[in-house]
C-alpha cells in the first residue's frame, strides 16, 4: 500500500512538472511567484531610484546624459544604456511604480530558472531538471537581483541561455541556434559589462565539453558577439572612472568575490549592526558549499566530475580575473558585478547536490537549502538593501492619507546624491493630482538621480494648498517645515522611520495644514 501510494505521488509530480519544456516553464513560474512578493513591498533603494529617474525621461534626454552632462563631460551611465532603453519602453506601457520597475527582473529570474531547468534536463534528466532549477531559483543572488530594478537579473538570464545553446551544440545545432547563441552573449554583456568574463570562461569550457567543429563555432560566435559589442564596450570604458568611488570602500575581497557574489545577504556596501546576521548566514553558506564540493570530490574518487569541472571554469576565470584586477589596477568591483555568473554558481551547486550520495553530504545540502531560505526571508525586509534608503515611506503615507489638491515639498540637500525626491520618482502615481510646489516644471536630466531644485520662499508663492506634505531625511530642522509654520500651518499628520542602528538617518513625512486636523504621529 505504501509503495503504491509513493508511486501515485510520483506520477502526480511528473504530471505537474513533466520532463519537457512545460516542466521547465512550471519551475520558472514558481520562482516568479516567489520573487513577486519582495518586488511588491520592498522599499526602493538608491540605484533603483536612478533607474526610475532616468527611464522617465524621453530617449533624447537619456542619450544626452550618456554622452555628455554638466557633471561629466564624457557622459555617465552609458554602460547601463541598453537596460535603461528596455525599461523605458516597458514603463511607457505600464507606468512607473516599484513593482512595475522590478517586473522585468522578476520575469528574467523566472525565465533564467526555466532555462537552467532545460540545461539540467538535457545533461542529466529528471534529477538534473529539478536540481539545476532549484539551485538557480533559490540561489540568494537570484532572489536578490529579481527584486531590484537593475540589469543583473537580465544579464544572468541571457548567460543561462548562452549556456543552454552550448549544451545543445553537443548535437547538431541549427543555424537559428547559433544565431540565438550570439544574441544571448550580446544580451548578457549589454545588460552587464562584466558578463564578458563568464562568457570567456564558457568558450574555454566548450573546448572540453564539445567536440569537433562545434568548439570552433562557439569560439566564432563569441568573437562575432565581441565585434558587435565593440563600440558599446569602448564607450563604456571611457566612463569607467565613474565607479572609482568603490576603491574607497573598505571591504574583504574574499567576502566580496566568494560569498556575496552568490550568497548575497542584500545589504548595503557598508553594513550596519542590523545587517550582521544575514551576512553571517551568507558566510556560513559559503563554508558549507565549499565543504560539500570538497566532500563529493573526495568521495567520488574522480568519477562523474566532468560537468562539475566544466561549470567551474567560467567561475574560476571570472572570479580570478576580477580579483587580480582589484589587487593590481582596478579596485572598482562590487559583488553584484558577478551576477551574470549566477548560472555557473548554480550549476556547480547542482552537480554537487547530484553527487551527494552520502549522509554527511546530504546534511550539508539540507543546510544550504535552509540558508538560502533564511536569506530569502531577510531579503523580504522592507528596507533590506540599505538602512538609510527608505524611499517607500513617503508614497505609502501619501497614498493612504493624501488627496487631490494637496501640495508636496522635499527639504533640499546640498549634495547631488541622496535627495528624498527619489521617493517621488520611484512611485509618481502616489502624487497624482497633487502639486510639486518647489518644481512645478520638470528639471532637466543632467544627473542619474533626481536632485533638489533651488529652495523656494513659500511666502512668495500664490494660492498655496491648504495641506502640504513635506518629506525629508530627518537630520536636523526642516527648511520647509519652518516656513510653513511661519505661514500659519500646523502638523496634521507625521510619520517617521526610526532606525536603532542609524538614528541620525531616519526619514520623515508630515502633512502641514491650515485646517482643524488633530496631530497624529505614526512610527514605523
């Protein structure tokens, strides 16, 4: 009876996830659902605010930013131009909000998972389909980049597609397959420049994995892709100095390249005390993964390790190249720059899981799965990326309590980065029907992030609304709050985000009105 029940359950599972393309798609949809949760509620952070700001302008304005601006005569962010153009067209259809900005990344994570399932299915069969999809879909790097409006998930998806076409080349690959291989390589690098490193590793690996003419065709496809990308690569190289600030960050190269590159805890570059727990979980995962790989290599006595070795080549080349450059000439690499190598991290882990036939190895596999789920939970925190980037507070409060006819202001900052106006550009629909009192006309796109217009004297503005919302980083007195108080406004509603780790950097939103509202304060 028990054996019959187990057989029945197995058949039911095979019907849900069959060993074909439909099964691959089902596994990809699971990851889409899993990552949609965070995409809908996690607060946008600084780099996502740049995405929202840039893609909201016309194409000509974006082109001017990439080629020349008053801050950088060589332009800025041309390396991200292909991604911005894709998202620009997307938001023209669906509008701008944190969820719509992240949907391309969510979809890319799902597609990448389906593609990795296809890779595993072709290489191994049923167990490979499940192992490859699970290791990629639950890889902390995958779940993190899926909930960010940045290009990393798309680059990883294209890299997974390139891997699939190389695997398909073991048998005769039609002309359209080679064309799609070239397009996948171009797409991976266009979304993220440093995808060139794992692509080079994939070409090297193909000489061990393929036979005969197929090896040369993969090499030719990579060379053709490089030729197509050469103008883009040259333009991007001219602007490499814009990442020079990374050289001033204090970090461990080992942690950046061996831990956060794949087991990311999705914390800021300079984590605070509240970020130590996920960071320690990520470190523990890296240690466990290393132990698992060593154990299966030793226990297998060299048998069945071919795919594991082939998957390691792009990783060793990518990590090794970045590490050497960071030590010698270019200390400007962040862990997220290895996002395009995620399919190979996943493939190495999947092969280790498939080889884990001993009790100790299986225990390590379970611990890795638990660690991935724990980091997934940490990634769902409302402010998980950076403890001082809370661009979700103001739109959520205004959506709930604001109304058409209100006005809004943002206390200006002296610098170009960090303005709370990012809370406006990341969710402009929250302010529909309201007046931007400090910038009634849109500012030109001369910087990736929205920055503050010159401060205005509210006493000189005619017909001020009866209720005005003021957003600020609460680092001192409020310029506009003081002006409104002098004009007879009082606080009708106040909401603050308190941070035990960084109490000097919390955000606040308040409404000031001339009506009879009772003061209310909400702490988050």
